[in-house]
DNA sequence: AGTGTTATTGCAACCGATCTCAGCAACCGA
DNA sequence: TCGGTTGCTGAGATCGGTTGCAATAACACT
């Protein structure tokens, strides 16, 4: 006697079989699920019960096709290998499915063609909106080529276009925090190493550094303004080659801070004993770096939630907001009092 | 005079409008795209040209709905914040869309309910197959509750079930590499800190360590067998509390190696001067750690490609393979000659 | 010329929902 | 008792493709 495992030939559980099983029309089943108030509660419960029993769930595909709107929302990032985006992705996944969305992670590797592809794909999937994390400027330009562009929020500043909602953190404030921290430790000569190219955020941080340093009467020392992952390494090299190097370094983001410290270490320089280094991002990873990284924390989790809220808000009332969040200083072990 | 941007009221570009525009029936257009050889090349080219002109692309939704198979394939990982999974995701995205698939990243955060949800979702989306990266054992158990289970490849060993294709790296070989390296540097007392809980891989590495150490006549010293991110920290604490601590430490994966080094550093111990530490993973990040991490490299990119190949292979000829890859030693700066 | 392929294309049903429109019953006030 | 609401459910078209089947055209062979 063979026990027929129910999984073997399920006759493709569709709305119709549920309807038949419940003795109602398919439209009623449909309503029972997606517009509960339009069905007599008695009927609805019966249907739901039957559906439950059959193990039925609606096909998101068919639904999306008909409704012309799905629940999958793309998060477009240049590089998931960068912990900043990874953390963003993590919190956004959560934020997304708290609201019943499915986050679809799209990695462009900085290739604009790729992001174009994702845009069209998402459009075809009837994504209700999308989120774009700091990518190159051209990426965000591309947005506009798509109708989809009116339904996207960007986690970066977008120049000359207020029509797209954005959420960012106050770069100037962040740099100020870093600078103040370093000043309070006695440092006056503070270098800078730049970050991800092409993003307005990177630009803003750099500008803020330049401006604030000048304001305080010191001379800015840009150790490297490059964009790639090796900026840190080059920055360190530059530093080592200087006659009179700064006593502290601000890195445009945690990843380059890591690279700077690593490169410095290879040359026998210790952080924070010999040089203080401060990052910008507040990655969880930084807490386990050697030494634990002092950094300016961005509220990444908040950014994720807010991005989605902004998108939803725009969807209902068409409003386009620009939220700027406050960064916060996270003192760990990579900075210390200036010692002569 | 207003230039009507073509984007404004596209009458919902469907296969029918292309058909009309090309003067053929919708089915012909369909074939022109998905079964080129079934259409006179002349006609096909004409259709394609027309479609191109209109900027038409097929709706993946409608396609999937009818064909009962889509091109989106899920990659299920416990935590994208862990660089190992991030790197895996990166190479897999690439491998996927080299073959015309769309990778859908699913993060479970170790929550089995979540992965269940993903499984059903993917089933509903008609994913042709899926990839599961080392998660807890129960996760992989869950696979079997789904018809989908017969179309998934796992990046981890799966106990007592040969029916699911797997790709792994030889843990024993990896540990051996690490041990040999350390031995060759003069270390004889070598500790171990464990990794991600619940995966067979973690288990295997630990077993290999235990076995190989015993074989070489030394006594194994498991500094921590925990699973969470703090295993590294605890391992280091344990190490520091020992009367006669090992001179080298093998970490079950790079992330815990980082944590170990960081914790050691906070207590004034330097790597590799005071202790040698070797990781397991070969993360790109390790090259920028302080010091650059010596580690056993897993061919992550290969794993990604192979996983997809395995899945496709199973799809066509039903074969179930178990590929085990060779790890390789990556000597960087966190290990050094034993000094008395 | 007659008949048997073979290559192309059109027809129409179908995938699994949604949604507008109608139909019908119960309910309300006059 | 009757027209008018209101509440609930069924019909059927539709979303954008796919595909088996039938029809026609083209070509080969005797």
C-alpha cells in the first residue's frame, strides 16, 4: 500500500480549484483574499478555511500581471561586497517585508548598462517603486529615462532634480564631528582620503573637509582623492612619503579607513599610537577591526526604513521629500590623544 | 510647440501592438522571440526590427505565468552582512546573468520561517531552481517539504541525502593546509575557534582540526566552539586566560579570525608577532585587514558558477552531482615564524 | 499533373488572477 | 404593496504571453 504523498501530483492549486472546493465563484475567492470587506464574513471565513486546508496561496505572478503592480521592490547597489551596502541591504530586506514587500537585490558593479537592464526588468515586473543606493552619477541620470524614474528614491544627493525623493545623512555634520573629535584630542594636522567615486555623497564629504579645515585655519591635506578600493592604500603611501605628515587621517568611509590602517601597519606604523584614523559609515565590521575603528556612524537602518516610507508616501500623495539624517560619532579604538 | 516625449503615454506596449505593427499574428511574434528557428528568418528579422523600434520587451511575468517557469533564481543566504555570502552573492549574480537568469537574493537571518517563506515564494514565481548557501541544518531540512526541493543546489554538505546536488570545498584539506603552514613555521601548539553554527561545513572543519591535530600527536585546543559573531572574541578571551596558550590559532572562517585578532589586539597582543592567526575563506577584505590575513582560500567564484551549472545539469538530465573543490593556502601577514 | 512531405503562420484556448457590470435577495420608507 | 437602496455573488472580459492544432504555401518526387 502506497501512501500518496500529497506533494506529488497537486493539480496545480489555482484559484478555481479553491472556488470549486468552497462552492463559490472564483471572483468571490479573489475578493475573500484581496478585498475582505467586500465579502460576507461568513463566506469569507469559509473560503479562507478551505484555502488554508488546501495549502493555497495566490500566484504573485498572475496577480501582478493583472493588477499591473507587484510587491517586489528592487534595491540597486553598485557592490554588495562593500559592507555598507550589505548592511543597507540587510535592514532594507527587513523593512521591506515588514511592509509586505519582497526586496530584490540588484548589483550593478558600477556598470550603467547593468543598471539600465535592472530598471527595465523592474518595470516589466511592475515594481511599485525602487531604491537606488549611491551609485555613479550616470546611474541616477539613467533613472530619468524610465517612467519608473518617478517612483524611485535615492540614497544619495541628486543634483539638480528635486523630483526624486532622497534620504541622506548630513555629510558636513559628519565631517565636523570627525574634525571636532580629532581636534579635541589635540590633532591639528588632519589628512583626508576620499571614497567611492561619482557619488554626490563622496563629493559632499570631501567638500566639507576642505571647507571646514580651511575655516579652522589649517591647510587641508588630501592624501588621495581616488575612488577605487585602493584609495586607502595609496593614501597611506602618500602619507608615508610626506616629510611632515598629518597626525590624524579622516577616511571618507570605513572601507578605506581599513585599507589605510592596513597599509600603515604594513609599514610599521601603528594606529592609534602613531596616527589616528577615523572612518565614516559605522559598519558593524569596524568593531572587530584591529584596532576597533572610530568612525562617524550613519543610521543605516533608519535610512532603509525611511527610504521605503518615502517611496510609499510618494505613491499615495505624490509628495517628494528629501530627508537628511544626523550622523553620530562612534568612538572606538583607532583614535587617541596626540602624543609628541 | 511641445515635443511629445515618447515616454508619456505608451499604450502599454504588448505583444499585440508589435504584431499589428509588423503585420503578423501575435503567435508569430512570440515565436520570433522564443523559438527563432520556427519562424522564417526573413519574417523574424522584420519582427525583431519592428519590436526594437518600438522599444518592446516581453513581459517576464506573462511569460512565466504561461510557461510555468521563470528565469529568476533565488540565492538563499543566512546573512548578507557576512562578507563570505556577499562575495558569493556577487559572483553568483554574475554567473546567473551570464546565463540569462536573474538572481534574487534572499536573506533569512537564520530564521527558518523566513526561508520557508522564500521557498514558497520562489515556487510561486516558478523559479526553475534555487541555491542555498550554508544555513542551519533545519533550513536544508525544510527544502524537502517543497517540490522545489528537487531543484535546489546546496553550498554545504547535506547529511544523509544524496538527492540534492552540492558544491563544497574540502574542509579537511583546508584545515590540513592551515596546519601544515603553521607547522612549517615551527608552531606545534595550535588552537581553534569555531564558526557559523549548524552548518555541516563548520562541523567538518572542526572535526578535521580535531582529527588532524590528534594525528600529529598534539592535543587539540578548542578555544571556542560557539557559533555567533562573538566566537572570536570569546576565543581570544579564553586564549588570554590560559596559562600556557597556543602559539597559533586557526579560525573557522575569516570573520572570526578578524574578531580574534581584534580582541587580541585590544589586550595588547600583536599578530603575528605574539600569536599567529590563520583564517578560512579567503575574503578580499582580508587583504586589507591589519595585518593582512593569512587564510585558506575557498574558490568562491567557482562555487557560484558551479552551483548554477549543477542546477542546470540536474534540470536537463536529472543528474545529481556532488562537487568538492580544493581550497588553497593564501599566505599574507597574520602568520609568522615561531619565535621564542 | 498528382500526392506526399515540410516549412510557416494563423487560430484559439489557456496560465491564474482582477475587476466591471449585472443579477438577485433582503431591507426601507411611504 | 412598490420603487429604491444596499449587500453580496456570479459572469465574463482582460492582463501579456505560449502552444497544440489546423490551414496554407512551397517544394519534392514519381
